[in-house]
C-alpha cells in the first residue's frame, strides 16, 4: 500500500466481522478459518479501496484458483438456498452447467458476504495486497455464474495469473464515486491499460455486444493494441462421448486386423496392409481437409479412418509378435492419432461457431446497443462519434475470427476474409508430419539428404511456433498443410512413374542377360537418385516459403502489393478462389476506414470516462 496496510487501519472491524460470520454466505465461524479462506476478512474495506491509502485499482484481481473456489461456494449457497430462484432469475437449482445469473449472485451472495467482511470487494477479500493485472474480463451480467466461470477457466491463458472482473473487483457495498470523478484514473480504465489482453465471455442469454459498454471495452482494447480473446466453453463432455465411440470402433477393428493377419495367406498379409496404409487412410485424411466445415461428414470420415487405422495396427502387432519388430506398429499408429486430433478439431470448431453465434445474435451495431442508463449510452455515442464504423469493423473481426490481434486487424483492413482465422487445427500439423514422413520413407533407401535438409527448418519453425500468439500458430498450421500438399503433388508423378513401377523394365530385369541387368540397375539407381533430389528440393523450397511467411506474419504478408490479400487468403483458412470477394472487401474496408483514425490518448481518455460511469452503475448491481 502507499501508506500502511489496511490490517493496521482496522479499528473494531474484526469483532463485528466475526459476529456476523455465521450470517455471511457459508463462511466458517472461527477467525482462523476466516483468515485462511479470506485473508482480507475484517479489514477496513473503505480504506482498502481509497485513492490515498488503498490498493491500486488495477490490482483488484483474482486468480484461476479463486474462480474455482467461487464456483464451489456458489454451489454451497444454492444447496443452502441462500441463492434461490426468483421471478427475474428462475434458474434450476439442480443445474450445474449454467447456474444463477450474476445479478442474483451479487444480490444474494456477494453483497451479504463482503458486507460482513468489512465492505471490501471479493477480490481484495481473497488478496488484500492485490495482484498484477494480466487480463481484463468483459462480460454481460445476464449470464449464468457457472457458465461464466467455466468458460473463463477453460480459456485461461497459460501465462496469465491475475484477471480483473468488474463483479469481483468493485466493492459492491461502497460508494466509489470519488474514484470515478476523474475518468483517467477510474478503476476500469486503469485495469484495462494495465492488462495485456482482454477476454470476451459470450453467453447464451444475450449477445455481449448488445450492451454498449462491452462494445466500447472491446474497441478500447483494440485501440490500445491489446489482444482480444473469446472465452469458450469446455469440450470435455463431448470429447468423452467421442472417445467412447472411438473405443467402440477401435477394439473390433483391431481384433479384425489381428484375426486377418493370423488367418490370411502370406502374400495377402504382406500386400494388403501396404495398400491400405498408402492409399485408404491417407486418402481419407486428405479428404477430411475439405470437409472441415461439414461436421457430420467429418465425423463419418473420422470413424471410417479410425477403423481402417486400427485394422492396420492389429496386423502390425501380429507381425511384431512374429519377430518383425515394433517400429511398424508405431508407424501405423500415426493415422489413428491424426483422426483423433481431427475429431478434437471438429469439436473445437463446433464450439467456436456456437460462441460466434452467441456474440453475433442480437448484435445490431454501435447505435443498436443498449445501456441500463440512457444518459450513459448517449454520452458514449457522443464520445465514439464518427468512429462508429471503425467500432463495428473491430467487433466484426472479433466475431469472425474468434480473437483480435494486431496482425488480424491489419489483414482485415486490407480485406482478408478472417472467418475461423483464430482456429488452430492440430490435425493439420499431424497430417503434415504424416505426409512428410511418407516422402522421407520413399527415398530413405537411397539417401538421407532430404532429412538433413529438413531438420534445420523444423527446428527454426518450432522456435517460431513457441514464441507466436495463438492466431499466428493457426496461420502456420494452415500454411503447413497446404504447402505440404503442394510438395506431395509436385513429387507424386515422379514417384508413380519410377522404373520400379514399370512392368516392362521389371520383366527385362528378370529375363535379360547380365549386361542388360547391369544397365537396368544403373538406370534404376539413377532414377532413384533423381527422385531423392526432387523430394529434397521440393521440401527445401516448400519449407523455405513456410519459414519466410512465418517470420513475416499474416498482417505484413497481406500488405504485399496486388497479391498480398490473395496470398494470405490462399494460405490461411478458407478457399483460395475468393479473389473477387477479397478485393471487394478490401475496397469497402478502405472506404469505411477513411477518416476514422484517432489518437491513442484520445481513446484512453474517452474510455476512462465511459468506464468510470460504468463502474458506478455496476457497483450498485446495474
């Protein structure tokens, strides 16, 4: 604190807090238990939130563990009927997926609890000294408590420790009008400026962007150069269902493959797995790329591909037991891993489409947004002024891509279609590795030069991947699979036309004299060496392009004259044949954005004023 600790400033609060502990939402009765759960219990809340002696507003944060604890406490409060259904919030007490709305939680649980604790916010009751603000949460108060907490916990970035959430950060029992008299020093403005990213939490109840405060927060974050993320609901329930179906398919398929290898003839056992492995699963995997936006078709392909892959694994296990070694078994599990990753990607894509629909439903632009206080709405519209088109554009980018970064905003301004641009598909990475391994295996008997060429590129790309943001990883994944497919298409004719597949040459090799056989063998070796060099040069060229574009990034790549937007569109998610649409979007984007630039300081001042008013409203339950 700037002066002394609030615990030192407590005068007669601890006794009052202890006497009221039994009445406060499920708090233990003893002082020691209170302090163990809520270290700020009994302190002077008004002093803790004061401008002169209190904790800085941007430090009124909570952790991921705090949200888990809050969820369990809300569940206990529902069981004790301290949080009960009302006419405005007729939630189901047995529902653990959505839960009571946050209005109800604040009025029935949080206000009584913090009032007995000393009047501080729930965040400072858990962390009296505050926490550094790494993330700012924006949400609509109409969402369910469990829905909000589960989405935030599931989407919590790994590098984030403290998050600022208005419901938990602002003291619900205090008058903080003195903190918002100066908009530039309001709690909302300070927290948003101190954070490194903003997370938008969608809700099934209504669109966040039907509220003008949420629109303005997202726009301010964009103007301040913050990364904007969209929180998503967990997929573990659906993933468990998919895993059960996969196990139901895998077990009989594995048994069928093993039984086939035991009972089939030697020649059939040697030839059939090769045909299946080289063509059927790989063909299914390549086809799955083009049906990523058709979830039912993608699910069918995943089931068929898993079945075919496990048949191969069963046959490989039989041969491994017979002394062939376990390396083929490991190789045969790659297709199964791909189809599992593709199923996870399918579920994530369905979830992202759902969240985008929730954000888009009811979104009618800046002027169509509502506020609890009409005067606040008019003031914010006056502050936005002619920048309303830019606000709408920023929100549209966020809805289409699932997130908003500097690169995405730069590409969107140039007209690139950003639908699903923030969607990272691990199946693409797995399929690319699968295809490259097949190319390397095709020439491994001739030369290890392709692997030597590829290894430095892989190491550098891995380093770029680790240091990149989520949207750039998604761009790298789509570039990787498209460039890998291009390399395969370039080298495929040469592989199909090699002398090893030439029947006439093989017959001559069997029936010719020694000199003819020698000439054929030399020609075969020459052709194999040429194939090895073709694969090496193709991989080198493809991965050089991938490395270059990964270093440049989507935003700067889109600024290349004439071909930039098309190139980003071709390498990113979506179809490469959308040049007319891209040009049309770029033209309109340029017209709409003209004259809409503003300075960073102006936006920071505007946001402080709006957030200051908002803080006062939400403190009293909005």
